């Protein structure tokens, strides 16, 4: 990885993408709680984590469907040739877009709750 970017850049990308990944997982749980389907959200997060980890370990092309590989900068590059396999900006777009969509879904689901003024 350090042939493609410096240590500071790699740490910054890792920290930012891990933050977005954890935000995405927490928004899934929040959305499921707002829909009163608590266990469905927890199970969905568990499946996203497990399937993401398995596809990352096996290096399947389908791993980019799950959020986990987007958080690991070295998976974006080939191991030996240093060619980019998946663009880093697309991972930010995937994670940020997923978070934005879930925030919108949470606001829609929260409309049915009364809030004290």
C-alpha cells in the first residue's frame, strides 16, 4: 500500500472510511429501531459484516457490494502491480451515499413520532 500512498494518507483514508462504515452500520440499527424492527437491524448489520469479511478474505469481485472492503485502502489496489482495482473516490461515494440515504430514511420513519416542541 505504501507504494501507492504515504503512511499519513493511508491512515487518513482508513480513519475516514472506518468512520463512515460505522456510521452506516449505526444508521441501519437506528432505522430498524424507528420501524420497530430492532432485531432485523442487528441481523442486517451482522450479515453485512460477516459477508463483507468473507468476500474480502476470498477476494471475490462481489466484495464491493458490501461496505467492509470500502474501508480497507489496500484492497483498492492490486497486490503486486500497484494498479487500482476500485477507485477510492467511489468508496467514499458508496459509504457517504449510503449514510445519506439512511439518514433520509430515518427522517421519514421518524415522522410518525411526536416530538415535544
